[in-house]
């Protein structure tokens, strides 16, 4: 996945269905307009197939994630609907989303796999933060053009919350961006989990004041991620497809970043920034249907079965 610009609106405006005209045995008056079919109601968050934990959720056919109790999971199609409802552009390749269903936990995690081939980590010691931030801002400028066209709020990248760094033990690339939209700040914590045939994009979206509490939960959650047999980074074999770019391009925007050399930034509008979260209130209203009671509270961070691979 290219890095994604995410803007989660505080409220979702939904269009109500228009009721069809009542039937009558009498013919309509000559001046009456012919009845029209009622348009389909727009989907709502309540229409999505929320799957409560604990469960093992598949991420396509190549990975899985353990969803702890007190969290909910949406599959691929519902994930894309969720993002669109909240004014987030989608790539069509999203595999799932995990959300804590409790008061105050206003964050979510999106998963998407990018089958670009084996990404070599030779650049792990050469991740230059300043040039990368410049590239992200250029892409975000293009993204704001797209947002204006769609009537969405624009975004500003303020700087790094955490500069890019690579963990050679787990083959994970991580960074975080601080952004602002409509006067509200947001942190996007991005992780790229390298695999044999590509990489899993994992994007955590949250408000800055939640970083201290949410990041430990996120880290514990990611302990429950694992690639299936044959898809792990360490299982690379001679003859496997090699990605045409390395770690620097993953930060700059993944596959779209390969166009940096030519100056083409059309897809860089998916830089990851978000604002205006109101998710906790939405989930509290759905909790009765999802969990069978009014509210779910998780006591401490979830415990995963092992480190991400």
C-alpha cells in the first residue's frame, strides 16, 4: 500500500432513504408526476459486519492477526466502506481494520498487503529523515488537491512524531507523522512488516494525547500478527521476485515512490494523516449489538502470542 491520507470525520452524515409513494387504486391525476423508485439508502456504520474478539482474523490468505477481547474487526470490504464513510480514500487493497470498542480509545489500525516482491533492507542505515519529510509534504500537497475536489478538509504535515527506523530483528520499518486538519492534531504511526512476497502496511491513527496509552496496546496487538508458512521474510528463495525499490521508498509512499525520480507524484495524496476522531462515541452506540451490553472496557493492553514475523 502507498502511505495513506486518512481523515476520520467526527460525525458521518448519512442520507435517509426516501419512502416510495403509497399505492392507490385510482389512476393518478393528469398533472401528477409519475412515481419514481426510491433510491437505496446509503450504508451506515451500523450496517458493517463488526466481528468482536477474541478471534483470529485472516488478512487475505497470507497472514493473520489475533483480535483480543474488547476489540472489533472488520473484513476487507467493510474496511473500505468504513474508510469511505469517514472521508478516507481507499486503494481497494485493504484487508482489515481493528478498533478498540471502549470509551476514550479513539484509534484504529488498518491493514493492507502490497505484493511488490521481496524488499531488500540494504538501506536500513541510510534512512534520511529530512529528505523523506520533504517528499511526504510534496505528496500531501497533491493529496490536498484531491481532497478539495471531493469537498473534504485539507491536511498539513507538521513534522515527524518519530523518525523512520528499521528493526532488523523483526524486519519491521516504523515511523510516525504529526499532522493537523481543521485545527485538530493527529498522529499516524506507520509500520511496514516485510514478507517474502511484499510487505504488510499497518497504519495506526490516533490523537497526540493518546500516544502514551495507545502505543503499548498497539505493540501488544502486533505481537499477535504473523505471516503464514511460506510468506515470511526469512523464507526468501533464489528466484523470488525482488521489489524495484527499498526501505526509503516505503516511507516516501511505497510503489508510488518509485516515481520520485521522474518527478511524478500523482499517487502521493495517500500520505498518512488524520484528524477529528469521534470513533469511541460511535462504537459505544453499537456496543449493545456487538457485545450484548452497553460498554466494553479492556483491563490493560491485549496480550499477543508472540512477536511479529
